[in-house]
C-alpha cells in the first residue's frame, strides 16, 4: 500500500511498518523540508535518507504518546546522529533562558518557544509576547556572562555535566517499598453493626 502524504511517499512494507520513501518537491520552490518529531538516531537516518533538509526534535508537547521521553534527554543522540549534516531544531519545555542555553550547548541550532508566547499573548497581547522574548533574551545573556560565553558559538561548545546526587536515587516516601502500612485502629475501621434508625454502618 502506498499513499501520498504532504509531498512525501508513505509506504507499508511486508512487516506492516510504514516507511517514508522520499520527499517530493515542496509547494514553494526552494523551501527546505524539515521533518518534525525526530527523537532518535534511527529517525535521523530515515529523515535524511528521504531527503530532509533539517530535523526537528519535539514530542509535540507530550500529548501524543504517554510516557514519551523528554526532548532534552534525546537531543544528544539526535545531534550525534546528524553529525553536522543538517540543522537541528529543538523544542519542549523551554521556559527560561537557561533552558535555551542548555539546548544550544547540547547541539541544537535553533530553539523553539511555544507556550510562553501564548501566556504572554493572553496576558498582554503583542506587548506580552514582546516581553516574553525580551525576558528570555535577557536571561540567556546573563547565563552566557556567568559561564564566560561571549557568543552563541561559545555556548554550543560549552560543557554540560549531569550530576547524580544520592538523594535522586532514593525512593520517595510514597514508594510501596518504603511506605508504611496504614494503621488499623478501632477508630478508622467500619463497624459491622448497623445503626438502628437508618440501617447504615457506624464509622
């Protein structure tokens, strides 16, 4: 089975898997084709083999697959697989300038901002959107100053370290393995004898 899908060809192979065979000519001549939703090295190879001009790392706001990994966690794998062959666009949970810094340091070429723009628009219209952009830029500049990065290129060569603290590996107080059983007392158990007037059990 073969179907046309937005200038590309989606085919179903003998195993029942859907495969992107090739990307057709964009509607606007010369407009680059960017594949959105790339989350692993395999996705990168499929997209670039099909002729993509760029890849977009996103999990679509986390609304598509319950339990999908955070995009910041899969970004290094995607960047390594791309290996400079095309631009890498990133979004997902970006709320601060430090988030932009980290995404750039992990290899993103462009960082997308979604919901903060909507918050600014809802609260202040176009001025609210402008304030969001200015705030993120200011925060990014502060992070660059504090880390000694003079340019975005410096940021892209910054080293990020993920420290595993002892407290991060301990189970929470609600974990069944450490949670204490609920105390059984005469006060919190339902009594078997019914109320004489209503027939309901006493609590």
